C-alpha cells in the first residue's frame, strides 16, 4: 500500500514537469509556425525592394539619356540658325582631293573628342555622298564627308562635346544622334553620331 502511495506521489510530482515540457514544446511550435510566414514575407519584401531599386536606377538612367538626347536636339535646332552664319572650312592648299581636304577638318573634330574623353568604336567615311544637298546643288564648289561614328561616353562628357561641336568655327551638319545606355553600366552611353563636314574647293 505504501508503495502504491509512493508511486502515486511520484506521478503527481512528475505531472507539472510533463506539463511544463509540453507547454515549452507547444510554445516553440507556435513560435516557429508564426516565424516561418514572417521570414518568408521578409525575404519576399527584400526581393521586391531590390527589384524596385533596380527599376528606379534603370528609369533614372533612361531619363538621363532622354535629357541628353533632348539637349542634343535643342542644340541642333539652335545651331541650325547659327550654323548658317558660319564660314566654310577653306584648306590652305587648293586643288586637293576631298579626302585630303576633309582630313584637316576631321582632325579638329578628333581634338574635340579627345578633349572630352569620347571613345570611338568605329568611323565610316563617305566622301561626297550623292544624297547631300551641297553635293547635288554645288558639288563643284564644296567637298563633303559624311562620318558615321559609333562612340562611348558618359552623359556629361558627351554633353560637353556636343556644346563644343556647336561652337565649332566652321560650318558642319549634325545629321543624326542616337543614344542608348550601356546595359551593364547605365552611366555609360552608346552613341551613334552622323556628322557631315564641308570644305570649300579652291
């Protein structure tokens, strides 16, 4: 009888411990169950934040690119009236062929590009292009060279280059400007510039 009482007493004394252990297990289970969605939500929110940051950066660079294109267009419109009053390049030697005459003028443009840290990927030359109005109407008086240039530059360097190009002392024609941001680094611009240089024949 005494053994039964001792056993019952031991079971009674163990009961709070069992309840405590069960309570701890249940509490831990509830905490983990509650934390998993929170952790998942945090990870999703973090992923969305990074995506939004990337989209914002892309939009800012696109806006910067559009501003550069707009400034180039406005400068071209302003330069069209100013350009009409500029003198045509006159080579020191008379009777030179178009390539020799334009080479001197192109060196001036190259100097502007170098001064503004413009990198040239490629340059295609077309001498006396048939679709040019000067060639069609006064080809006997003018030498013309169309330059199709692929360039790399930062926004500020290209902006400064364009400003100096419009201030250039001799008449030239900025026929086309296309600007695209470099995908791996959107502060860098990939530029397609078509430029026509003119010189009076001696």
